[in-house]
C-alpha cells in the first residue's frame, strides 16, 4: 500500500531547478507578509 504519491506537474519546478532559482529572488524587507515563493512561481 502506498501512503504518499508525489506528482510533479509539468509547470512545477523540480528541487534542482528551485535550488538554482531561489538565490535570485529578493527577500522581503517590508510590506505585507510574503507568500511562499515556490508556490507563487509554480502557479
């Protein structure tokens, strides 16, 4: 029996892709609380 099934949709970033992209995204300094960057980019 499988407990978890992980599906990567074609528009979602892999962990390796995210490791390359994450350092390029600026961190928030002020304003409203940020939403998780990876969730926003994946759509």
